[in-house]
C-alpha cells in the first residue's frame, strides 16, 4: 500500500484546510485509517482515526470539535477537515493505514498556521 498525503499549506489562524490521503497498490477498505502529526522538536502524535467502514471515529483532545476525519472507500481516500486552526497545529501531518500487524505510512504534508 502506498499512501499519498496532500492538501497542506500555509493558513492564518482561524482558517481551514482539508487534507487528503490517497491509497494505491491495494485496497484499504478493510484498514482503519488515521492521521498523525509531528511538530519540530516533538514526537509524532495521534490526531484522528476512522474505522474501515467509517462508522467509528476517534480524536485526540486537541482535535475534538475542530477536526473531522472521513473516508471514501470507493476512492481509496481518507480526509481530515481542519477548522479553526491554531498556531500550535503547525506540523507535518502523516496519514496511516492499519489492519492487524499491517501498517503503512504516507510521506507527510506540511501544515503551517500563522498567528
């Protein structure tokens, strides 16, 4: 499975961005998918996850109420809608696909929020 994250960029505080994670090479319809982020000098942290069918989602406290994860299995793509962005959301965002012991990572997309 290859994961291609896109949609990052520079945005002012309070703005919005929508990240996409497109999967290729194998169907990910049976994989849970998630988003993680890593800010400079910090460890990678969990942001949000969605079950294979899309019926269950889970968010880090920092993302609750502002971010929304979704997926379109027909397009083998997961999304992260980020609203009310804050300076502290600045990081490289990585997408992830996981099923049992199988886990794949995308290359990351930079999100920079200016204060």
